[in-house]
């Protein structure tokens, strides 16, 4: 199951993690966000223990969204060693694209 990242746990769960971390920025009212939700869940199961995969609800956690300049959702950020190493915005063929971004 994908983790829930919040303003309160983001530093511990994402920034200080030694694993690649994939963060899906989303909102309840966002149709494309809901469409890729199951993909994020599938990836979290497939990469369990290898890659941290989670979600940030932008309406509930505005600080993180502002810190990373999230202006359009869905937005997926890839973190490694506390730094953003890649970013995808939109819900285009998201499953194959994310799989390319995550090393085997």
C-alpha cells in the first residue's frame, strides 16, 4: 500500500530516506489524480521494500506542495538522497513512464 506523506512526516519519510522515493501529489477533486491512484498502489506493491512510494494530498498538506512548487496535479516527484531527481506532471500513460523512471 502506498504511504501517506504529510507535512508532519515528509522529512523523516522522504528527505532522510536512503531509498528512491516516489511522491504522488494529488487531491480528492482531481479526476486525473484519481485515475492514476490505482497505478500508484500497484507500484507500491511491486516495489515494496525497494522504493518508497506514497502520496501527498495537496489540500491537506499545503506546506509540502508550496515547498516543491506544485501548481498542477497530478505531479509525481522522484527523490533520491533528499533531492528531487525527476518530475512528471499529468496523467499520461503514467504506468509505463513511472516504471522507466524506477531502476529495476
